[in-house]
C-alpha cells in the first residue's frame, strides 16, 4: 500500500515538482491532503487531484489518514512544522531545504525526530542526484586532492527573493519604501536569507568535499539580487556566486571542482525542471575532456524514492549528518553576514 502524504505548502515547488513526482510514484505514495497558509492555492492544487485541502496546519496534522508530512512551507516555518508533525505522531517527514534557519531550531527539530523515532529526510535534490553520486566517488578516489570549489548560479525571477529587495519586503526602509542595500545591516540580512534559501541547494554537497568554514574571505551582494561569497575550508577555497535578474537570464547551475589531477564540472538542470540528472564533464591534466551521460531519473524523484526506502526497509536516519549540514549552512550565512557588517564599520 502506498504511503499517505499530506503536504504543508502550495507554492510553485509543490505545483511544479512534488505533485508531479508523487503522481509518478503511485505504488509508493498517495497525496491525500494539501494545506496552504491562507493563500487559497491548496484548493487549486487539490481539487483536480480529488484530495482534501485546508488552510493552516492544524487540519492536515490532525488528519488520521496522513502518515507522512511534506514540509514545503517557507524556510522560517520548517522547524516549527517538523516539531508539530512529530507531536502529531506522524511516521515520517519530508522537509524541503533548509532544515531550519537557526542552529537552535535545527537542533530542536533533530532532537524531536530522534526521540520519537520519526524518519526525517531533507529534500536536497542535488545531493540525491545520481550524477553527484558519481562525482563524489571520483573525488573519494583522489583521497584529499580537492583544491577549489565554485558554485555558479544564474536563475530566473523568484517572487520570494524579489520581495526581499522590493517595496514592502521584510527589509523595507521607512524613509524610502524599499530596503537600503547600502546599509550594512540590511545587506547582511538579505545575504543571510539568500544563502540559507538558495545556496543551501549545494552546501551539503560542498561540505562533502570541503567541510567546515574556517574563514570568509569576502562577501557582498550583487544587485539587483545576487551574491558573491568566498571562504576557506581547510586548504580548499570555495566561491559561491548567484545572479537573479528580473528580466530572467538563461538558467545555469554548475558546481566546478578543481583537484590535484583534474577539473570536474557538474551541471545541474534548471530549477523546477524535470530533465534527468546533472551532467558531468571531467578535464584531465592532459587537457582532454570526458563527458558522462545524463541519468533519466532526476534528484527530485531520487529523494522521494530514498524516503520510501527508509519507510519500507527501516533504513537508519543520519540525524547527525542532517544536523551537521544545517549547522554548516547557518555558520556560513552568519559568517558572511558578519563580513558585510565588518566592512561597513571600516
């Protein structure tokens, strides 16, 4: 029998990603309830599927048919919804990235899941991408040969992040009606949200090959919406770059890893697109490139299949790793924000 899913959230990610994936896995999952925070979008998504819909989280969490809760609410709500799902006795939780926006909330969520024996999976689709798994095995064979990592993103518009720097956004300046990004405190807050909300896609993968954040070397916003952050993780240099233009550039998402022997480029499909796995190209020290074909299964499907495996086979949950990933992202976001504040005091 398929596991019964209740989805907290009715945004673009649910509509474009999770609902199509779950409908394509009918032997594993069955969506029975969708809830929104008051937007009314849950009804639009639920009625064509013939499932229940509601506003807020209470009705969904009290629904006895819901066995698994998919937390697809805004990042600031993730930890609270995980705690509520555990308190409601739900068997498992799929949480969109990030796990939480503070280290304290991440720890509370993990502690609750561990104490209840609840299965928790954080939907970091790039980590579940089959191509990244191949790249990680290649890197493991080098035994510490990673020298530098860069993650470069060019993304189309996203209302959630455009609201950060638009009139009426959470960083609105009273005098101007829109945030003053020249104010270091405002810029630091925007950068922190962008890193926790967008860089989080790749930070667990980066942490696989460059653990820790020893020093943030530079951190700045790239108007209108973007960032450039460089930090040192041991002997590895890491650079994160994002541009998100209102006009909508061609989508591009690539992780490049320079090693002592070669260069590996992992190019992920655009966000919200089901196009199979990432593509890997490796440049050897003789200058020759080798390309590896795309797996037909993308990371969005793979992460849900991984959850099904944990449910069916009782695969242990790596609570410690999930918490370490969350702490790493928050540490980086806090250190980058502090770098902007430090520059503003000079």
